[in-house]
C-alpha cells in the first residue's frame, strides 16, 4: 500500500492481460505487475474508530495530556503490556529563541492573571500558579543552556482479531495510561493516518505534539523492559512485574558468584536448593557446606553423597594433607603452611608475632619429621596430623610454644579429639556432594567450615569443571578475620577455576558490617535479596543502592519473593517450583513431617 495515496485509489484498474497464476507473485512481476499491487493487502476497510486490513483490526490512540512530573522508566507498564502493540515517538527540536519569546509572553499573561485575581480579592487558581512556576524554571534553564526544547508525539496502535478484542485491549491500555495520569484519546476519523504514523515509515501523519524539555523527553528513552532472561541457563523464578521467566546462566557473566540475603524463613535455602537441582540437569556439579542438614533429602533424591562431620562420624579431613593439592613437579608445601597459619589462628585465637614465628617453625619441623620438605618429590608421603604438631610444640620446651600447644591440646587429647586429627578418607566424585556440620558445636563450626572449604578449594583447582559451591550460613565464617579472608580469596579467584560460589546469610549486619563482606558482594555478579527485616533494610539499601519503593517491596515481600540482580540489571522475582521439586526442597516442619510419615507421596 502506498502511504501517500488513499486506499480507494489503489489498484482500481487491473491490467486485462494479467491471468491468475498458481506460483504466486513472481510470475506476476514478470508480467510487469506493479510492486505496490503485489505487496498490497487484499482489502482495506476504514471506519471512524478503527481500520481493518485483511482480517486484522487496528486502532490508534494518541497521548494528549501528561502529568506534571514523570519518573524515569514511566513507560515500563506500557512496554511490558501483555499484548502486541505498535508504539511510535516523534521528537522535533524547536529553535530556542522562538521558545523564549513564547515563554515570556505566557509568563506575562499568567502574572497578569494572578495580579488581577489578587486585586479583585479572588483566590489564585492553583493550576495557574503551578504553570507559572514551571514556566519560570524552564525559562531559566533554557537561557543557561541546561535544557533544550522539543515537540513530542506519542502514538499507540493496537492490533486485534475482532472488534470485541480490540475494544477490550483498548480499555486495558487506557486504564494503564490512566494509572500514570496520562490522558489518551482515539484518533477518530484519522485511523488510516494513525496506522501509518506507527508503521515503520518514520512519517508523522497525525502531528499531535506536546512541548517537552530535554529532561522530560529523556524519561521516555530507552524503551527498557524489566525482563531479565537469556537463551540458556536455569529458571530462577517469575518476574512478578510482568510474569516473564527469569532464566539465566550464571557462568555467562563476568563472574559466576552469588550472594543471598534474607531473614529467617524467607526462602533462602529453598531458592538455592531449587537452583542446585536445576543446575544438575545442565551438567553442573554442586558442592554444599550445610550447617543445618537441610540438603540431606535432596542429596538422597538425586543420588548424591552426604558427608557428615562429628565426633563419631567415619568421614575425616586432615588439614595437613598435601595429596589433594599435589601435582607432579610442583611445590605445594609453602601454600599449605600459609593455609594452616590461617586455620591455627582460628583455633588458637590471637597470637603474638613471636608465637606466629614459632608456629611457622613448628609446622616446617612437623612436616620434616615425616620426611616432607620443599622438594616436590617428598610431598607424596603420608602427611602429619595435628597430634604431630602438638608434639613438636611440646618438644620446643619454651613458654610460647607450650602456650600454643595448650591451645590445640583439646583437639588431640581433650573433648574435641577425633574430629580433625585423622587422615583424610573422603573424595569428591559425586556430581552432588553435601558436607554437613550440623552435629558440631557452634564453636567448632567455623573451624570445620574452613577445613572443608580449603579441601574443596584444593580439589577445584586440581580438576577443572563447571561447579557451584554453596556456603550456607556464611556468617559463621565472617566472625573471624582469617576465615573471612579465606572466603574472600575463594570469591576473588573462583572465576579462573570455572567455579560459582553461592554465599547465603541471614545475619546482614555481621556480614556487611566489615569491608570483606562488602567486597564479597561487589565481586558477586548475581545477587538475590528476599524478605528483609526493618532492622537490616537501611544497611541493605545503602549497599545495594535501593530506592524507597524497592525497600518497601523487600519489607512487604512474601516467602520466596524479592529482587534478583544480574550484573547491572535487576528485576522483582517470585520463586516457583513444581510439586515434585517442592517435596524435595521444602524445609517447613509441617510439610517435612507429612512427607516423612507418608513417604509414598514423595514418589
């Protein structure tokens, strides 16, 4: 169809030489048929309130009135509208001098109107007063060159398969615009011009404009949507604003780390277990450090390995073990001793510089007693135990060494014996491995989590695979500077080893109250905020630069609702799971009891 000709003038005199062809338009072109005739629709019917092209009805509405203020992104409800729409903007720059002349005249008229009302004892019209303030502000900005002036047109064309559907969608669009205090009107008797104005011709046939400055026009661009999805990855949840899927591949970002903050019972573990279950289907290995034994049913369901640490547990990790990190021809003893320094500070507490130097000497002597030196060929021998370090310190026979020995005595001869003083007898071979520290006392949990994390980290560096490492209740490790520093080092280096570290905590103040906690957040490309407590919301808002509306969303969120951040983008999220997934990952006591008492329901 030629946009410059009425539809009634199109193809009124078909050539008598043209015969019906079964092969389509190509033979017709060979017979000198006009290109416009080939691409033109079969029929066009123009009504005063719609235009019908073939079997599709179109109605164009234009925006005739705007609110005094609009916020950036005010078009999101229209862009994300659940129906197909054709939206067109036309922006025309206007010469500044003519605008200033018009503004001076308008300002003078409004000032005269207000003065007259005051002289006659009338109440000043509030709308006139508001318009005068806006005009004066715009005049000042135009004079200073801060703003420029434009004419702005905004049209929406709605397609539908029937008049009833067209009317229904139109009412919905008008309702959405009305909620934004925007006045819309039908392009009555100009539907053809309206259709052409929203077609990809760049021709404004309606020419219904509104004056706008630079800032106002800028709020309409870009046409951003809150959709946060990619072509591959796992389903994290539903965008609660537009009901679109949030599908993401965490390994496609600059790093694959994730932090999750929420109050107790807000759905943190539920979210992580759901991601872990779905990641297994993409070939990603999952390793979990579980303080509360929440992942045991999931590990059992997927055929994973569940390793519990306690006094009587057969599973042991020797923190002095070198076999897990050893590579042929490489010296790993120095790195292991540095790691043991951090561990011993967690176990022993604060030590003096003299004691630290003595500890370093004792560690070297302990390994040498087993025949292990800086020579890589010796590092395949059986490693020492904590008891060997204890004996080395006792043998030094100086007060500082005896003090250090006394601090670890309970682990080799006291109440904590049997936990960390045995040779390593486990291996990570299962795609889903859970390390549980539930049966350990609170004082031992940070130590156990450090040893487990160090063991996992050495395996990750040795064997490169796509993995997710989940550290639940990470605030245990943030309580001590050395464990927090070790967690930070894993976050910082995980990307090089194809590892995504997921850090979960409900103690926001302890985590974000120190620089390392903030650094972990900064180096996590994925961030999830679920329901927050009023005591923590200000700290969360400061770290994540949340608006007041986003703070209110987190305070009023239901279980499994919050905000999902992926790189520079974020969107509201609602976590959803199938009935089968829910049975495997729920931690609600009443539901867990029901599943345990009716095990066949879980099949």
